[in-house]
């Protein structure tokens, strides 16, 4: 499974946690069902559809996940109205599961500086917010999941186009 935490990270408090059931064991039981279309050269989403959470890429635009446990999300071209955009990702070091606190600390340390670079404005001056998709203990140990993805959004606003360089 993967965890999606959508909240303000100015403090380490997590207001909302949504478990993403995408680990290979679960995925094998429910089947793929991916319907998102990508450009063969750029891998950009060209036609909206369902995307497995483990196939998401930097630059993908998404609709907000609305259920607590999901294995797939709705990906759309960034030119379509959407809620979220993946703006950065990094891979945690191999080893034993470090625990949720360590993963969220790493997300803060990696995603926040990239937020400033991506938006062109410091996080504390921006109207935008972010949250991470992070590995769960199950996806870490059973599926080798080490990827943390940083997701940007504007609270209560559907975005059209990328948030890259918007400086707001």
C-alpha cells in the first residue's frame, strides 16, 4: 500500500491520511484496469483515465482521490481542469522500513525545497500547498516501494495547466 497525506506540512501534523492499496499483492488480486493514455515519446498523459498509483510520473495531473483506500487514481492531461500535480519524486534508501515519521521527515526535507524551485516562490509566501505519496510498511517490505512523490495543489481550486513557475 501507499499513503497519501494531503495537509499543510508547515507543522509536522498530518490532518488527512488516505491509504492507497497498490502493493503488488493487492494489485495482483484486483487486476490492472489502467486506461490512461500517454504520448509514446514524452509519456505525458494525453487522454484521461485510470492510472495505477505505481505508474504515476512527475508532471502527471490528477483528480483528488476521494476514497480512503484506492489502488488507482484518475489521471488527466494537465490542460484539463484537475486537482493535483506531481512535481517531484525521490527514492528512499534501501534497508528496513524506517517508519512513517522518518518517511514524512524525508518528504519535508526533499519536497519543500523543490516546491520553491517548481513554483518560483517560497512555500510560506505561496497560496499553493503540497502533500506526499509515501510508501507504507507493506509496500516497502512486500513490493520494494521506496518512491516518495511530491504533489502540489491549490486548495479549493481546480487548476488548468501546470503549476510550474506560476509564482503564486
